[in-house]
């Protein structure tokens, strides 16, 4: 998610922060909504709207930007706690419905996953508390109103995300807790059904009250629950397989110092679209035909691979679960991921090599069954 239709605006802890195009649409709208609701919210905060100095739309725009900064804090709390538990992330994208942290690899222990899921709502709650306390002691009316508004929205964000349904954080917390007593697939199915039931309530509530926000949440939850179940089901087909069994023991490489034009020529000759990049024998990134073509042209004669390569390439280990590797591959923007053993690049995993591993295992099982049946007769 996030690759298409989004713009990278910077990095935090080496993780790219992207803006989805839907975010650019929603920002002015949000500024407008905030401006519209300012009198009501100011009343709630005990502030006379007449004492606000800034024009309403200007204040709305400032608060819309501040709100998304709060969403970033929420997302990076997931990232921070997730990393402590061994999780890996490929990016954080701000979009229409808030933020999404793209998980490449979930923490292995369910309790770590639960901690990662709850970190976001906890961060939002803390921001709400800080905002509320700040509004009590701040001087200027605009600042007091702004802090009150942010406290209000962060509280709503925390509560909304604690709803026990995918794709909200609460769904992940429920799944992680259930994973302790049953398999991950069954845990996801239960959490998914729970989410669907809730989505139905949202949809009914939305229709009865003509509340389009509730309707939108209902639809979001239906979609999220399905996607999560499909993802876990397909990785269950890979249960018991390791990267070792699903990898190709060969990896096409280029050197970081190679010229872009030369590598493009090699791609054409070898009919290959992805190469891993080595620098003094160490894996430092990957390049794909798509990136090189963007840089092909006037400057290509002088450009080096190190200027255009992707640097944050997830690495696999031979003894890792293949299901997890498949998830990482799907989350990455590459068609193959490198397998590294004791610092050495030993091969790659692609959808093709994964499919082959599954086929080989199924054939071996079928042969085993045929043999047993022969023995039985
Ligand atoms: Zn969250």
C-alpha cells in the first residue's frame, strides 16, 4: 500500500513518510470543517468565539496540519513499539482516513503485536491529555482553542481506533490476544467476524441517522476485515515452509558504482528487471527497470547506480518462515527479496519461487499418500 499515488516527504528513523493524494484533497476540506465547527467547539471550551484573532479558515488550516502531525505521532508510536518487538516497517502513509503504518514484518510474539497495536491509541490519549492541560494554562484565545480542539480530536482518534474491528488497532489487539489461545488464522477469523458484526451496526446506525461518517466507517471495516483474513489465510498455505525451501540459490547483482546506462543495457541483454546492489561485497540496495528508465535520458551517461537505487530493501534469512517472507514481499515495492546468511547474499525469494515451494511440498505429500494407499492394499 502507499506506493502508487503518493509522494515521499521525508524520513523518520529511516522510514519514508508518504502523502497519499487523497490526503491533499482532505486537508482543505478538513480546514473548512474545522472553521465551520469553531463556534460550537469554542463554546465547549468556554471560549468566546469573538475573542479569536485569526480568520476561521486560517485557524482551520493550521489545526488541520497540526492534526495530521498528531496522526504521525500515533503511527510512529506503532512503529517504535513494533520495532522493539522485532517488527519491520516499509513506510508510513498519510491518507484520507488518517495514517497507515505499512508493516513488513509483524513482531513474532503475540504480546509484542498487542503492545504495538495499543501504542497508537495510547499516544493519542497522551496527546489529548497534554492538549487539555495546555489549554487550561495557555494565554491567547487562539492557542487555548487550538489545544482544546486537538485534545478533543485526539481523544476521538484514540477511542475510534480502540474499536475491536479490523483495520482499527482494536482489531489487532483482539487478534493478538486470541492468538495466545488458538492459531493465528482462527484468531483472525474470530476478530474478522466480530468486526463484520460491528460494521453491520455502523451501517444500520448510519442509514437510520443519515450519518455518512458512520456509513463510511462501516464500509471501511467491512473491507478491512476481509483483506486481513485473506492475507492471513494465504500465508497459512505456506505454514511449515522455510525461506530455505522457497528460495533460488542465485542472485543477480550489480555494483553500486556501475553506470545506469550500462545496467540498463544489461537488463535488456539478460531480460531481467531487478538487480541487488553490492558495495565492497555488502548488500546495500536494489534497482528495478522502472527506476532506471526514469533516470534514463540526458543525465544517464553520468548517473551511478548508488544515486538511483532503493536503499531500504528488506532482507530474508534462510531459517525464516516462508509465510512471513511472502508478507514482506507483498509489502515491498520489489518483485524479489534478497536472502542473506551471515552477511552474505545467498539467493532470492519471488512469487515464482514461493509457488514452486508450495507445489513441491504438495506433490511430495500426494506421493506420500499414494505410497501409503499402495501399502494398505
Ligand atoms: Zn493506530
